[in-house]
């Protein structure tokens, strides 16, 4: 059994041990070692399964994970970074957005269709990288044909001499084209105009299926017409390159590989699953929450979903569900769905110490982002240790006295703190700015003291 990953990528991913997977996740997410450990084991088990005989591998089901923890503690980020590390098709959906079959809204099978579309684009981009060099050569030849059309030989001329002259001229022009000296020249090319007719159909099936069927039944209706246009060589290069890349890619093969990748390596992150937890008879405006659970159940258990790229089996897709479970609890889910998430991990709330690490440690830490953003304006932004500690202290304080939104509070605090610098940056005479403890207190103290004001501003 094999997954259609690029060979080098597949080899690199397969060599990662659970400890190395956790180490990679540590570069982007602070703390939450239990959750990282759980997803690392799940990913490693997926790799192990690929080494088993086909008949045994078919029976090895993925151990789906239920993450329990408040908002802003890293649930989504852990799943997203895991998928990126494994080069797996990944999609995040919110359970509360789905409705039971028979109601107006999105049906649960749409999560699989969306994942397949994402995988098709992923595989297509990989194929484009493989054929890019050849496509560029073909594009160059087409541009040279447009810039230097072949000249027919006169009756008294030697065709061989004309070919030699044209060859020399074409070579000189090729060098100019590669150097970008001809980018402003104009050429005539055929441009495909997109045409999207306005058609609305109301049927018993989902709108996704209606879109699929329309394109299958009337492909010519959606192709548009080609029109002759004069464009610059630079624009023509982009358009012609896209055409050449498309010619070199077999989309049927791409779709087949994408479906296989979804079936064997797909990851679906179902957020807000606690919002559909609860028994029938509970008060509230929700549309049959238990009905949505029963619709999700066969997808998680393993079923076949019809997509425009073919039938997709969900037996070996890894599902990671997450929820805060403030009001409900995991046992409020229907027993069948509970049984499909055997691994449960509780994520810890974040405090001041974690906020300091979040601000400074990850590769794309918030402070690094703001320093880089201000550097584009020529501003040298510096943060002292006591400045960072004070920012973390204020964020933890606001979370404690208002709604606890975890690390997302750091975004609001940082924006408020640097509001003045961000606005004045282009006009500052002194391009050096130090953010220390006293500066942070001066900018935020009044807002934090006034609890009503902090609810609206922070």
C-alpha cells in the first residue's frame, strides 16, 4: 500500500519518530505536551500502517482524537501544524455549521468533498512544480514564435540561408527575452474569457451536487470564448505558462492521486463538537443536535462519499474533534460517536508564564512579527524582558477578569499597545523604539483598571 506523496517528502515524513514530531510541533505551539504526544502517536501509527501487508492494513483503523480545552490554547494550531508536517490534506470544519438531513444548510458529507477539492489543488501544485521547467521552455518557444514569426522564402532565396539567419536572430532574441529586455513589447494572444451563466436550481439534493451535475452535463456552457488581445510579453508569459503547465498535467491522474491521498492520509479537524453535544429535549434553538451527530457518525465510522472526482472512502481518514465542553461534557455525545474518538486529551489553560513563551519562542512569535512589520517602515522596534513580562501579565489579568480567550488575548493587547507606533511609524523622526515595562503600563494601565472598558477594548 502506498500514498501518492512526493518520494522525497514521503521518505522524510516516514523517518520522523514521535519524539521528533513533538519537537517539530514545539517550534510553533507552546506547551500542551499531552495533545502533541497524542497526535504524534497517531501520525506515527499512520506511517506504521503503510508498512503492513495490504489485507492487515485495511483492518487497522485510525485512532481518532478528541481534544478538550478552552478556546485559544492551541487545539486547531496543533492539528494544522501536524497536517503541514505530514503533507496531508487538511480541512477544519465547525460542527455547529452542519444541519441534519432534511433541513436547509450544509450536509456533513460536504467536509469530505471540500477535503478532496483541497487535495486536488495540492497534488496539482506538486505536478506543476515537476513540469515547471519544461513548461517554461515551451512558453519561451511560443513567445519567440509570436515575436519572430517565420518568414517564407522568396523564389530566388535559399531556404537554408533563411533558416540560418532566422536561427541566429531567434537566439539573440531568446537571450533578450531571458534577460527581461522584451517584457514591455506587446504581442497578440488568444485569451479565454470566463463565462458563468446565472442558473439557480432548487432540488432535494445539496447545492454541491447540483454544481457537480451542471458542469458534467453542460461542460461547454462554462468554458467561455477565446478573444484575441494585445498584451505585454510579461503578461503573455504568465498566461502561456499556465496553459503549458495545464497541457503537461493529466487532471484525471491528479484527481485519482488526490482521492487516494485523502483516503490514506487525510485529516479532518471538527471544531466546536461540544456545540452539538446534548440530548434531545434540551432547551434552545438548535436544529436537532443529536441528528447532526448521527449524520457525522457514518463519516467517522467509515463510509463512501460521492464527489465529482470519484467515490471516496472515509475509513482511514484521521478525525480530530475539539471543543471547550464548558456547558456540556464528552459523555453527552451519543455513545456511538464517543466510541469513535478513543483518544481523549485535555489541554491546559494558558497563564502568564505560557504567554511569555508564546510571545518569544515560536518561529512566528507575535513579537517577531511586529518587529518585522515595523522594520518595513525603517523602525527599529525592541522589546525588553520586563516589557514582554508586563504584556503577558496584562493579558493574563484581562483573561481572568473578562472572558478567557487564551492566547488570542495577546493579539488584542499587542494591537492596543502598538496602536500609536503603528499609526505614526511612517512619520517618526526617531526610528528607534523600545517597549519596556513602564511603556506597557502607561499604554494599558487605565484600560485594564476599568473592567467595563477592557471588555470592549481588550
